[in-house]
C-alpha cells in the first residue's frame, strides 16, 4: 500500500518541504508516503466555486487508480494517535493505495468531499496548508510507530 498526499499548492516554504520529507522518509518501504502537488487555480475573475471545481479536476487527474480517498476537512472525524493507528492498520489490510487530499485556499469542491471514503480532521484550528502537510506526515509516522511498537510515541 502506498500513501499519497495530493495537495493543492506548489512552492511551499523550505521548512515545510524539509519537515514533510523528514517524516515521509521515516515510513517503511512497503508503505511509502508520496506527494503530488496540484497547481492552485488563479483567483482573479472567477468564483471560489469555479476555482475549487478546476482544482478538483486536477486533483482527480493526480489520484492513483482505485485508491481510497480521504479528504482533510474541518468537519472530518477526529482521531487520537492511537485511533489513527487503528485506521492505518485497516487501510493496510484493505490493500488499496490511500490518497489524502488537501484542498486549496477555498477548500475542496463539495463533490470531492461527497465522493470520499473518509473525512479526517487534523485539528479544531484552521491550519496553513503547508503546516497541515507536515502535521499529517508526522501523524502517519506516529501511527506507524504505534503499530510496530516503536518507542517514538510515549503517551
């Protein structure tokens, strides 16, 4: 199983790229975390709905075939590290690749949210999208360490 972060936004600050890669490289070879960045839609002269729809088309083109879709959404399911580890284990048992979707400045198009297999909430706070990438990569790594009994998680 591969984990795919499909995120709207390009040219993140260096600290975002470095932190994201640090956690992504820690995941095992049989569960790599890979990034597919999607170009954000220019906001000049079109509505937010139109921009989200254009981004949705690019997101769908970036998705691996027959993957499980998990959208990051403020109304998604809250997880503790332990419950995310259980979810990660279920994903592994299912065997399909998992695509975790982060929208652009206006979020994800409603049809992408509606087509999702799951919705995940990272925080009750609104996070900058670059920080959400880092937080997600760390949370997935932490969930993995819980599954293998590694001492990274000390709660």
